[in-house]
C-alpha cells in the first residue's frame, strides 16, 4: 500500500546564517514576499537570538511594499498581542513568553478564525495542540553565541522551504 500521498512529510530548509542583522533583514524580506492570509508562523529560539528582529523586518517590509510608513515593531511580551493592518492584510503578532498555562490561550483567541490573518507566534512551546498547517522557524545560536542560524520547517508550504534551500 502506497502511503506517500497520505502522510505529510515535514520538510525543512537548510541552515541559514543570520549572524548579521543585514542578513536577517534580507532573509525576512524574502520570507515576507511568500506569506499569505491564513498562515500561522511559529518562532522558536532563545531570548536575543533574533525572533523579534526578524518579525520587525518582515512587518516593515510589508508596510514598505504597500506604500506605508514603517512603524515600530516591539515585542508584545507585556501586551501578549500586537496587531498590524497593512492594506488588506491583518497581522497578529503574539508573544507567549508570559503565558504559563495553555488554558490561558483560549482567552486571547490565538487560533479562532485566522483564515483572513497572518498569525506570528513567538514562544509557541506552551501550545499543546498545534494547528496542522503551520510554518515553523527555529532560531539557534552557534559558536558560544557568536553566530546565529535559522531553519524553516513546513509540511504544507513547500514552496517556502524550496526558496531557502
């Protein structure tokens, strides 16, 4: 019995060097051109590894491409969520660092109806039941914190993975 069309196979990008912020900005700009409404993107990594910086450049690039002025994109650690409206796209940027219990996620509506949104989630480890269709970005330190890299995983948006191989 052939199961190749029945079981999703997670694919991943190669390790992408993001040690310099200019490189992070370039990769984020490329990534911003590939996202679409309904995308749920999880950002994993230690404090200071570049998750929020990546998101800042992603949002600012979308604003620039839409003819809008770039805004400040702070981490929503205390607010839990920041919302950005960029023409017809709404981006919800969540930071779950302060969430201690997965039951609290129901109160913030993180996965209600996201078909018309782009959902960005920092610190998604607290989420016990992941949505089936997500894009996962893993930010890592190397060489005693001197270098950083990024790997992108997805089982439904293979075109994104292929862009970064």
